[in-house]
């Protein structure tokens, strides 16, 4: 844990935070803090700063927090065909660590219907995994997660409201301009909406729907990657291209 | 499985291959092949082509193979501080899928000694995971894996023989030239040797040793990533930069 995250409501009027859960155990058993220790802290969706431990008592740790500015908000949103549960489980923390503003999980022909039954789509299950990723990467911006069982309704009716004014890219294996070229002339504060298909790919209808709604194709190498590897790779390329702009 | 891999010795003089293991079950239960079906096949470290199923009998599948050229050999080698076993397990298939010529796992101050006791460093355990990644990505080049308990000996004495004539990069969080800039003037067939440290980073001595042996620093974002995410991200950036050259 490179950053101790707390919910804004956990802070009292005097900027004191008391933790008694897994965070307290991490502070005591891994970081071996005591009164006077300094740790890096952040408020979910808020500022980052440092905190001094002011009391340790029976597994409870109380810290006085001094928060500065929030980190920059991630400029990438992800539209992802729902991967199989085993892959999704691996992916949550990595998505938060790489930085995404919004994750829209959607259906597609090559997504199996029973994938939607997984408990990994329950906020109580995925939020701790997202927090783990944020704490790893020292970020505070909790990705917004929505689940869309109807691909067509998402693309036609919902996407403009969820992700206005973004450059839209859809990744396909094979020949297509590289991400860095597609984003070479992106304005300085541009946001990107990246669509990543199922492991078998989008079908022709889905791809034409995406292209009809302003998505342009980008390619990687010729290699076919597992969904989690592909997401990490593509988010890396988008972030890298935006940082270069 | 996007490619059925076999060891060159499995092919008989008439280019016939008989499988009766997990590959046969995949052919029969997932791909539902029968006589006349065509599947994509490859020889480990060799060519890629197609095969026709010529017989199915009691869980055994026999195919006639027609192999073409091997895919291009991956132009990236990885020097990786040994990650904790849970992370290493996730990483094997992804490394093979992304494409690495050689993986050198090494010690560092911030690598715990007991990480070297894991069965994940046994070829019988990691080779099937590497094959899984190759089959996913349709590659045949099996990464060469070596384990180096002495970082200093590796860098001073062994690296020049293991990875001659490569551009050497060491990834560090924070301010440093981006990968694409570091490789902007790489010659067309250049190989890259990428060093990725432990989650706590290389210590100052290790970093100075690497820099004394022709490694130049490259940066990513300010974010601290888990070893597996960092490896996928960095290998993606190196492959992308080499493909652009």
C-alpha cells in the first residue's frame, strides 16, 4: 500500500482519521508505525497529502491528515466487453492502478450470457479491488463502473451522456493506425474513450455500430492477447500518447 | 487456444502429428473438430501453418501439418527482479503472449530471499504457462528463462554474453525520457534489453551498476504499478516503439 485511502466522511472536523480495519493492520504490521510516524494519505475522489500518527490503541490507529490537491483525473474511459470472471477479477485493481475515469462493461455476441451472473459485478466485491489499485498507484479517483446488458442501447443512446466530447478509439487486432498516431493531434486536455472487445473480437455488426458512432480503429501488433493483457497494453498506449501531447 | 503448438519431435516423417493430451481434449470438446477440419498449428521455436485432421479415435487426434515460416523472433529481452510468486504466476503466460526472447530473473535488495524457493521457477511448472501464452498470441518462440541469484555477477559478467548488442533500458518511476523517445533512433533490427525492478524499486547501488553497464533510464507515468502490470505496460511500450521504427 503506497497510499492510505479513506472515505471523505471518515475524517472528523479536526482532520483526524481513525482506522481499525485492514488499513490499521497494514499500518501496524507492515509499516510498523507508532505515534509521530508519517504516512501518505488520500481521500477517495479527493486530495492527497500526509498524515501523522497521533495515537495507537488496541489495533486502532488515529492520524491527523493534511491534504493537498487531488491528483489529475484520469483522461481515459473504457468500454469493455465483459470478460470471463477469472479475467475480470485480475483486471479490477489493474484498471484502477493504470487510471480510468469510467468503466462501462457491456454485452457482445462473443460474451457468454452467464458472465453477467458473477459476483464480481457487485460493488461490494469490486470496490475493494479498485481501492487496492488506487492505493498501489497513489491515485484517489475511483473509477465509475456501469454495466450495460444491451450493447446497442449503450452505443446509440447512453454513450454521449456518459462520455461527452471524447476521442473514441476501438482496438482491433491487425492492420490499423497505431494508438500514438491516432492521438498525435489530440488537443491538450482531450479525453479518450477506448473500446476493447471480447477475446473473440467484436462481430461485424458491433464494429459497424461503433464506427457509426465516431469510434476509429486502432491496432496493436498482430498478436491476439487475453482481455486483461490487452486492456493493460492499450490503456498504457493511450496514457503514453496523451502524456506526449 | 488460437494456435496448437507441438514439439518438433512430435512430428513423424510424413508430417503427421498425433495428440492425446489436453490439446486433443481442446480440439474435440471446444473446437469440435472431425476428419477434414483445419486448425492452425505451430512447432515450438519453428514454423506456423495449418493442419488437417485425418483421424479421430478414442480421444486421440491425428493431423497432417503443413508448416510455413516461423513468426519474427521477439526483439525484446527482459531482466526482471524476481517478483513475489503470486505475481510471477500471473506473469508467465502474459510475457510469452507479449513476446520476449529471454527472461532473466534476478535478485535485488528488495526481493525477498524466499521468493527463490517457489516451484514457479521450475521448468515443469512455467513451461506450460509459457506455452499457454504462445498459443494465445499465435507465436512459436519459447522464451529462454534463466535465474540469477547474484545480481552483480549477472550484470558484470553474464549479461554481455546473454544479450549482446542490445539497447539497454531500465524503467524507473518518475521523470525520465519516455520509452518511445529513448528508442526513436533505434536501428531497424535493434534488440532491446529492458530491466524492471522490484516493487520497491532498485536500490541506489543496483541502479548505478545498471547505468555503469549501458542501461539508460526510461520513465512511465508517476504511478507505481504492481510488477506484473508494469511488465505488461513496459513491454507494450517497447514493442510499440520498435514497430514504429
